[in-house]
C-alpha cells in the first residue's frame, strides 16, 4: 500500500505517501504533490480523506488558479469525486465578456449538465463564487495522473462557456 494512515503521539491522523508524511492544510485537506500523484492509482487513496493537488503534474498541467479543487474516493470505490470552488475577482477579470455574464452562462451549463452537480453561486461586491462537483470513474489500469488530467480537461471545457455568448 502506497498510502498509509496512522495516528501521531497526540492521536492526530497522519497520512504517509511513499514513506513521506503528507502535510494537511488548515481545512485538513491532504496536500498531494504532482510527484506523488505520478506513483499512485485512484484505488490507492484511502476512503474518507480529501486531497488537493499542490502545484502541477510533471507534465506541467495544473488546475486554474481560480479553482480550488479537492478530490477523494467516490462512494462506490472506483471513482474519484471532485469538489470545485471557483472564485473570480472583478478587478482581475480580463475576459472578452463581462464576468457576470460569463458566470451566469457557466452556472446555466452546470445546472443543465449531467456531468456536473451545481451547488451554489454567490455574488459579492469584489468577487463571484461558483461551487460544484463531479465524479469520474477510473479503471484498474488508470493512474491518478490520468484521472487528474481528465478532471483538468473537464474544467477547461467548462471555462470555455461564457466566451461563446
């Protein structure tokens, strides 16, 4: 097993990947480097633990800076569930169309698509926030990197909506 769970002296959960301790962020998400992702399969991830990719994969691919993406084993054990929280700041927006119009188009796609589950859209003075999730099935032969790449492609396709208004 490439991923092990153990308790430290204080009884806190520790996650060990390939013999190295994984750091947890302030939300108790396990921070997984692209280097570690290369060696793992989705089935190596323990149930009930959420991970976040830190940086990029070795091929240079990564999630968009606006997207905070977490992933964990799905309930059926053969899939990965991705939860996405996208925050867009008005002062940083450089799209062809207005940010509000773009986000409304993406929200509509999320609500109508069978590939995503829409959770929420919150518009604030300085930013707008979309939350949604999706699941990807994995096969025995697929690496974690392949599934992460598939997730990145799916999110990239979603990013394209709003530019075709």
